[in-house]
C-alpha cells in the first residue's frame, strides 16, 4: 500500500484567552499504515467545537489538555481508504465519533471509534452536527438530564448556536413551548422565523428583561443552559417552582482565565434554587455515548425530513482551520463550524 502525505494540525502554544492561528502548526508526515484488524480513514470533514479550545489548555475546565506537539483531537467524517477489518469496506463513509481521528488527513483505527454512516439519508455534514456529538449533547440534555413537563415552557440559552438550536428544535418536536435566548435581532428572528420557536429574547438588547417577560408569560419550567454568563440570574424571577435546569456548557467562560467580571450574584442564584425548589444538573456528553444508537433512532427521521435544521459554516481546506477556529470565540457563531478537507 502506498503511503500518502498526511497533513496534521498540531498544538504548538497554549492560548491565554481566545485561541490564535499561531497556536497551531501544520506538519506533513507520511500517513500511518493500517495494521492487522485496522482500517485507514481519509478524513473529509472535520468538526470544530468549543471543546477543542478546552483541550488546548488554559481554559476554565477540569478537562486535561492535550500535550504540546500533539495532533488536535476532533470529530471527523471520512472514507475508508484501506481495510484489514471485516466490519469495514473500502469506500464506506464513517464518522470518527470519539474524536480520535482528529484534525488531519488520515488516521488508522481498529474500528472501535468509527461508525458507518449513510450519505443517502442525510448530508454527511449532519453526522458532525445535528446527528453528531452536537445533536447528542442537545438530546441527552433534554431526555436524560431534564424531564420537561409536557406542554411546559423550555428556555434554551445560546439558542442559535449549534447545540442550542438542536436542543430548541428537539424541544419543539417533543411538544414543549420553546423560547430561545440569543445575542442580536438577526439571531432572534432566525429562531422564530426559520426554526419555529414560540418566542425569543435578545440578551444584548436594552430591553432584554421586557422581551423575556413577554416571551414567558407563564414562567419557565425548564432551562437548557449553554452560556454560564451574567444573563442567567435575570432568568430567575421567571422560573417556576420545581423547575429543572440542565447546564450543558459555560461557553462564555471557556476563554476566561482571570476570573469573572461583574457583581457576585451567586447568593441570589442559591436563594432561587432553595425557595423555588429547583433541580440543577450539569452533564458531560462523553458519559452518555452508550445512548448514541437510541439518539440516532429518535432524531434521524426528523433531520432527514428537515424538521430539525442546522446552519453550517463551512471552512474550505484543512490549511484554513487555524485561522477559522478562533472566530468561534470572536465572531460569535455563524452556525456549526465544519472544515471540508478533501
Ligand atoms: N455537555 C457537554 O458534554 C457538551 C458537549 C458539546 C458542547 N458543549 C457546550 O455547549 C456549548 C455550546 O456549544 P456549541 O457547539 O453550540 O457552540 P457554538 O455553536 O459556538 O455556540 C455557542 C454560542 O454561545 C454564545 N456565546 C455566549 N457567550 C459567548 C462567548 N463569550 N464566546 C462565544 N460565544 C458565546 C454565542 O451565541 P450568542 O451570539 O447568541 O451569544 C454562540 O453562538 C459550549 O459551552 C460547549 O462547551 C457541552
């Protein structure tokens, strides 16, 4: 088997705050060779996620970073280029759903971190978005962490983001009244007009509190929280007794290493948890991978029928990942970020 050149994006510096293109270097090495029982995967799509920033280190996270010089971890979609494993044939489309296939052209695998996917059902990029770990996270939050009351009001923060928009739409399909919080009038318009949410509130607007009050006339029964920012306490007066809150992420804190600005509102958060009898639970989706098949069976038909939509921001070429990835933190979300690398 001939050896292909393999471009790999390696981490060369740990960022302080937002990531920078110079934190990465692209190196070219010979592609690995599939051994007994292994396959060679040629990556075609690479998912860019907030988690990648956490793995670069100097993030507000308990997650151990990768080492300097390591290839960036990342979820991919690829094609089997060579197979010594009876479960995979050359030409099969696969997703590297554990992230081990990474930001590179080629990876070898024993197959345990790969799942065969079918481009005839949905576009391959969906397996990194609404049917990937992004969608799984949203679904786990709604089905395994929260137990929203039928017909009740579900509020999703960062609702125009990749996870938030999936959570909001899955919530709609499950019969909740769904309200999205997002930054800016274009995002709130998108939530209502394109994604079919019942209401939305723009946390960057001067009248955010009034917009929120109008959006949740019967209060909030369930919150899917993605941001972990100062807007959160503003929600609390509207939260109903016995409400449930899933904390699926703290996006605003990932690149903040020097403490959080603003007044300390922890006492009022704790007071609301106590007096309103709230249940608050965080979760890490990696502990819920066993539910992947159940999630796919539940959500794939809705994605195939375009009942769950996703805005995808495609990056062209592996070489452009280092300059595009930082925009996830500075540009504030033009949708699910995916690089087409082949
Ligand atoms: N629990 C898990 O295991 C798990 C798995 C996957 C992802 N996550 C988490 O889920 C959250 C959402 O991920 P995603 O993939 O949906 O990301 P995304 O598509 O980039 O969306 C994140 C959104 O957060 C909002 N935001 C608020 N403060 C921000 C800040 N300081 N910097 C950047 N964005 C900010 C932005 O929307 P606005 O412009 O509307 O503010 C942005 O669109 C992240 O916190 C991520 O770490 C958790």
